[in-house]
């Protein structure tokens, strides 16, 4: 009679393999998903902080010029605002480019399309801004129209990014900017900058805190 076979494949004298740990398997799947998402997104906290300070300084300079608490003309404040946005944009492109280096396949395609949508959206906005600037004489009304379009793009893109990358923080940030945009437009050209100056950076800073806490939970074993 043939000896009884060991279904686990273990040799005589060796301990049998333990049954599949479903919890460990689930953690492995979740960790793989998180790693893939983080490869696409990178650490968003730093990016949010950069944009939060850019908005704080940029819209702050325009608010100071509008209400006279800074010795700036409207044109000079617009130059400061543009410089802040340019620095933030250049820094973000550098950070994202470094984070995406080496990513291939579907993840690379998704990242490229998402980044391209941001770029094309603001190219179109820039062309429209030239038309609006030539058609509207009032400086602050022109600013409200152009910035309203920009905030619409930002809010929608963050919501799309949240859906694409399963990132609730990014989706919430998109909703926040759409609400801020609506509130600022309803406030009118006289107070549009004030709403953006106060509520815009607040959204970015809150997003940075949420991202930092999420990263800390991941490092502590997704508690």
C-alpha cells in the first residue's frame, strides 16, 4: 500500500505550510493599489503648500492694491500675481516630472493625459483672457471673468483627478474651489479678490494637511 501523500507538499519532518492569510492578502492588494496611485500622484502635500502660498501672495498683492493696504498699482499687483503663479507652476512641473520618471504603460498614459488636460485647459483660458481683456475696460471685472474661468478649470480638474486616482482629498478640493468660485462671482468684481484671497489658500492648506495625515497613516500600517 502506498504511503499517505502530504497534500500540502511538505517533506516528512517539515512543518506544514500555514493556510492562506486572507488579511495579509488583502493588505498586499491594498498596498499595491496605494503604491500605484502614489506613483501617479506623488506626494501632493508639498504641491498643495506651494500653491497655497502662491495664492496667498498673489491674491494678497491684488487685494492690497484693490483696498490700499499695499503701495501697489493694479497693474503691479497683477505682475506679482503672475510671478507667483509662474513660480508655482514651474515648481509643480519639475516635481511631477521627477515623480513620474520611470513609470510606463497605462499609468504613464493616464498621467500624461491628465497633465495634458491641465495644460490645454489653461492654454485655452489664456487665449480667452486676451479676448476678454480687449473687450472689457474695467480692470477688476476683467480679473473676475478670467479668474472665474481659471477656477472653473481648477475645480473640475481636481474632481476628475479625484475620480481617476481614487483620491477623496483631491475630489473634495475640486468641490471646494467650485464653491469658492461661485461665492466669489456672487460677491461681484469689487469683492471677488477678497473671497479668493481668504478661501483659496485655505483650501490648499487644508488639502496639504489631509494629504500629510493620509501619508502618516500609510506609514503606520494604514491605521
